[in-house]
């Protein structure tokens, strides 16, 4: 099995998720809520939501 690569640019460093990332992820996406709703809330209102 290949390991997940680390992606790096001058302004961004993406590393594979680790177990220590779980608390922050659970805060953004609480259990029991749909991922669509949680993602939309994280992104903020869009022009179609503002109507």
C-alpha cells in the first residue's frame, strides 16, 4: 500500500490526516449532523442562500 503524499507549495502544506487531527475535525463536523449542512455552514452563505 502506498503512503499518502505530502503536498507542498510556497503557501500551502498538506499532510495526511492523523489521529491527533480528530478533535478539530469533530468540532467542524459534529456527529449527528449531515456533512452537507456542516460543510455549508463552514463555507458561509452563498448568493443563492442569501435570498
